[in-house]
C-alpha cells in the first residue's frame, strides 16, 4: 500500500490557521457549515445573557474592559489536549513586528497568557450544561478573568455546542475569537482533496476514538467527499504507534469490501 499523507490533529500548519485568526483579530466566523438558522436563541443562552439573577449570567457591558490583558482560553476534554497549548507556546512562524510569514526568533505568542481548562467527558452531560460550562470562561470566576479568545481543542465538544457558543458570542456582542481545532482539521483535509481536480474522487480516512464518532464529530466531511471511519483504541502492552498501524491496516481492509474511491488521506483524531 502506498504511503499516505497523514493529517494529525496537532499539526503545526493547522495551528497557523489559529495564529492567523488570533493575529488578525477575527471574531466569529460567518461560516455556519450548512447549519439551519433557528427562530431564536436557546433558553440557556438567553439566561446567560439576560438573567442577572442567574449564576451563569455574563455582564456583556463590562466585558470589553482591558481586553488586551485577558488570557487565551484552551478548552479540552482530556489532558491530551494540552498538546495544543504546547504547540501555541512553541510557534515561531511569523514576524512579530510586521506580521509577515517567517520566523523572527521570538515566539508568536510571547507575552500572551494562556489558560487551559479540562472538562472530562460525561455520557449524560446535556447540551445546555456543556454550553454553561464553556460560557463560564467568558466571565470572572473568583480571581480568574474571562478569556478574550476561545480554542476548542477537545473532540468531545460537539459541533452543535460549538455553534451554540458562537451564537452566544454573537448575540452578546462579546467579540471573542473562536477556533475549533477539529473543524480546522476537517477543513484542512478537504482543502487537500480540492488541491488537485483529479483528487476529487478519493477517500479521506478518519481514525479516532469511539467517543468522537459517537457525537458525529467528523460527519461534516461526508458532505464534501467520500469518508471511511475506523475506531482507534490503545492496545495494552503495545506502543501507540502499533495501535495506529493496526487501525490504518483495518481501514485499508475496510475499503476492500465497499465502493469507496481510492484512499488518499488519513486524519488521526485520536
């Protein structure tokens, strides 16, 4: 089997997209990924933005004070998502003075404060509860300030919840930059497919955890190209590389029994 390009979720190139978004001051992306607009905001969003008696209320008028001194928040669902923090702290892909591409010997996020928040996944956690948990990063809690940018690093945050958070930010006029690592990875994979017309009839393989598949984390790709899914699980007593190799082999075997086009790219979401 030919060697296939592998797009890792911690790929530094994908995180340059994040850097561009943060550096350019982009707030909420206008792309809704085909999501249908609803008649009005969810009750939980109205509660957060308007109910001053609620423990989850955000004072939107006070949010803009000293925004430049606020931290960047990384929201994950496992300690593995710390790799996004490590990638950000190590990036030197742009000139810090001109903003032009090219390393200048100064870390791109030098002087920025980055806070990592980890919320372990719970099977019965509701959509509303997840919204409240993430929205909590947008207000003062004890001595912890709100964040000026949100990076959703965890695969277990559904795209539905992510879109809800973007709605909250837009309705509250919070001006918070938002980036979803998983969506950026999906978009990058699709950009590879479109990079050459002859690649339009190929398959993108996705190797990830059962949890990520259970929340339809990668279904967005199916709207764009042929996709083959393969669950990844650690093998006791063996290296992660061995487990991934087995998953790749299973993915290739899977394609022998269906009508998918040729496998060309693989996303490692595990």
